[in-house]
């Protein structure tokens, strides 16, 4: 958490994750006047993307601690295989939801939805004539 310059308080984390509201608040407080504040802003934005879109859980109110070390070496972040990691997370979520006792799905749900719309146009949204 030292890469953000501030540590979340006891109400800002839950279980094994940091609340997304903490990252959003920290992101709004950045003035973007120097390189450090811009890095913190971008890291907060990335953590919000992790928690809401790419690696979301069923609660969608926190992001797991395990993603924090990935942002430590910020100059190498573009070399990571984010697409593969997101795909693995989605497949794992789909595997979990196929169990008989599971009632909810988590993970990047828009990915299979967009895939289905592109591959099976008959189930996609109908085009609207705006003229």
C-alpha cells in the first residue's frame, strides 16, 4: 500500500480486499500536478477497473489485495498479459457458476456477452433506425 502514499483505515477494507470507494476517493483527491500524483491517479483507476470490470467478485464493492503487487513496477505494467489473465478469471467464474449450488456469477460478464453478439448476430441487439 506504500505505492499509494496512504494506508486504508479499518473501515476501508473488508476481508481480503480494499473497498473500491477508498480507491475512488483517493483518485478524486489527486491534483495531477506532478508525476507522483499522476501515477497514484492511474493506479487507483486501474484498481477500480480490476474490481468492477476485469477481475470483479460477486460483491463488486472491493478489489482483492493480490492485485496490488502487480502495480508495484509501473514501468513494466504494459508487458503483462492482461487479456489472458482476464480470460482465465472469466473461465474460472463460468466453471464455478456451473455448480448446482451456485446462484450468482462473477467475473467479466461483458466479455462472453460481446463474444456472443459478434458470433451469433441473431441474439444481439436490434439496430435502431434513428432517421
